[in-house]
C-alpha cells in the first residue's frame, strides 16, 4: 500500500490559518476530490473539524481520524490514537494507496514513511499558523508538474506537483 501525502501549501509552506485554508482554489478542491475518491484518508481531529459539516465524513472514502481522545467517536469515521493504527485500519480495505490529508502535525509524522507527495504549490507568501514540512530534494524526485494561472475563480496562481521518494 502506497502512503501518499496530499496538500496545498503556499510558497512559505503555510497550509492553514485559524483552522481554515487561507485561499479558495476551486480547481484544487476538484483535484483533491478526484485523487482521494475511493481511497482511505487519514487526518487529524482538527482537520476533520475544519471540514464543512455537509462533507463530514468525506463521502466515498474511508475516513480515519487520529485523536488523542481515545473515547472520542465521530459518526462515519474510524477514530484512532496513532498514525500506525490508522495505517492498519486503512490496510483492511486492501487499497493500492492511502492519503494523509493533514494537518501539519500529521504531515510531519507521515513524511518519513510516505512514498509520494501530491503538492499544490500556491504562488504567494501567506500568513498562517500551520505548515507543511519542507520537501527535501535529496529524498524526493519531482515526477509531475502542471501550472495554472490566476483567474476570475482562483485568487492565486498555483502548480500541481507530484514527488516520488528516491
């Protein structure tokens, strides 16, 4: 099972501010939906709570939420207390790929074991309080790049990047 991280991060690696995405990129939302559909998604509790209520749990995906509160139960989700436990739950469905979707702490935990990174690079320096880890060029090879300009629907230009572990 391939472990993949998927995120959108600014040039200064910001992924969130006060529990929300600091931008609105409709095409990136669609890219995320298409990439993760039918695959297990692993996220932290704060990321789960930041999702709009109408997509909690995220449809057409096994939702696995990592939380320190072992008694916590979230309707339609598997709740676990560690990344290792989340991966064991994800393996039950025998998927070819599992997606780690945030937040910052979970990305940092998962990066050492990840096989692939789907990164939407938002071309702006953004003020925020949650960060994506630095992608080390000595450990990762860029295998895909697709650039998108700023337009009436997208307040920032952005680039889809895919990295595979060397």
